[in-house]
C-alpha cells in the first residue's frame, strides 16, 4: 500500500503532497476530485488546491476501493453513496492493521 500517513497532521496538504502519499500522479488526484463530490479542496489566491484532513481521509477511502479492492469509479461512487459509514469503518480497520504491520516490521528489523 503506497499510502503513508504522516506523523503530524497539517491543516492543508498540497496536491503534490497528496499524490506523493498515495504514490499516484497529480492528474489522478485532480481526476478523482472531479469525479467524487466528497473531495472539496480549498483554493488559494494562485488557484492551488489545498486539501484538508477530511479530503485526505476521503482520498484514502477512494484509493482503497479503486486501487486495492478493484472497484470501478462508478462502483466506488455507489459504495460510498449506499454505505459510506460501513466503508469508512472498514478503511479504519485497514489503516490500523497497516500501522500494526509497519510496527511489527520495524520491530523485526531490530531483532
């Protein structure tokens, strides 16, 4: 899973930071922004997108559905529409398991 949560939570993330965290091109981030109405970045005076932590959480859900579970964009939209809270719960479990896995791998290196 390319997504790597940062240790510090920022108020806003640039599109470059978002694309780097998910290991995807900035064009895909812009595309998902247009396709999914749950992504609502702010824009600064220059017109640069500024994504909030809520946007990051929504990107993680979209990434999980599309890239990891193989949903089509339409399938992911329907899943979010029909059962967003259940999907969010599943994603939180995946995040927790990923953190545990990373911790165990670090622990293994130290042994």
